C-alpha cells in the first residue's frame, strides 16, 4: 500500500524530482566556475559554505512545500467526499 511504502521509506517523492530546466543548470555551472576562477584559493571555501547553506534552505523549503501539498490534497479529498462529488454539488454553484 502507498501509505505503508511512504512510512517505511520505500518511496521518497522528493527524490524523484528532477529539473527540466537544463539551460538554467548550465548557466549556474558556468557562473560557479567563473566565480571560483576569479577568487583566490583561500577564499574559495566561502563559495562552498554559501552553497551548503543555500542547499539546506532549499531542502527545508522543499520539505515544507511537500507537506503543505499533502495537507492540501487531503483537505481536497475530504471536501470532495463530504460533499458527495464535484463542483455541481458544492454550495453556491
């Protein structure tokens, strides 16, 4: 079952996400290479520290967005089930 697989770590929705924007990835790689080349060796660790902190932030935001998406999906399913269907059965339609 899906819930068991999710609980047991057999599936990881976040790990299946890949970027479809290869051009942005290429631009980022080129910019990072240029920045590293422009910095003296003793300052390059600042780039690594910055990237590590940024990735931590991105992961935290991704986790929060995933959790909110799941909560929204559950609320949507509950509303659909409690009203007996779609928009035609909803109030004000």
